[in-house]
């Protein structure tokens, strides 16, 4: 059995995770980068959701149903004229 102190705290799922590899940014610069990256990720996830719920493709829409068979007989062709 493990004690709760043995486990590290789980990171917040909403908190962005990135690391600075060079330079010494100010807190305002970090906030700006965080806001931009969060906005881009939100936009991409919204676009993915929109693309997943699109209707039939243009190829599928262009496929018209085949007409019924033409029955021979008097006046049978009148239904096809404008």
C-alpha cells in the first residue's frame, strides 16, 4: 500500500506546459506567449471538430439518383418534356 505523500501532485490539465530553452523572458512575455499558444490550440481543435462533422463530400452530392425506366406506350414520353 502506498502513502499519498509518495505520489507527486497531478499537473493541472488546463495549465499549459512548455519550457523556455533560451533567454530570460519577463512574466508579461510568458503570459503573451501562453495566450497566443492557447488561442491557436483552441482554434485548431475547433477546426478539427468542424471538419469531423461536415456533410457529404462534393463527389457524393453530385451523384444524382438514376431515373426510373421509361415505359413504352402512348403518351409515355410526355412526362419527360419541360
